[in-house]
């Protein structure tokens, strides 16, 4: 992979990380699972692509616990952003991570 491609990927990952940080400052955070993955890579040096499913789940679970977030993760044909937000709010969470399993 050439240097320009690596640099562009690093910039995209930093943008995702920054979206997470910015969103967590809101009264109710609405996060995308891909941005959360970028947050882990940039902030913690943890690359979900290199992890197994169980290890990734443990990191996401701990992230949700730390920031009082609800993980809304459903198959794409049943994925509705508004539903994830409503569920999280109704259960008293401070935000939601949206993840479409499509």
C-alpha cells in the first residue's frame, strides 16, 4: 500500500474518532459503529479487523458500559435508526451505537 493511501486511511480514521468524541459531548449521543471502530484504532491502538468477533464484542461492551450507551445492532432489513434511538432513550441510556448487520 502506498504512502498516500495509508495517509488517506489514517485521516478517515481520525475523522471517525473525532465524530465519536464530538458526539459524546452531546446530551444524547448517536454513534455509528464504524466511527466507534475508528475511535478504538486511533485512541487505543485496537484494530477490530485484526480481532476475533468475541474480542471485538468485549471492547464494544466495555465502551457501552463506560459511556452508558445502548448498542442497537440488528439485521439490515430490520434496521431503523429511529428505533435504536427510541429504545436507548426509553431505557435511560445517554446514547446509542447504531450497527446494521447487513
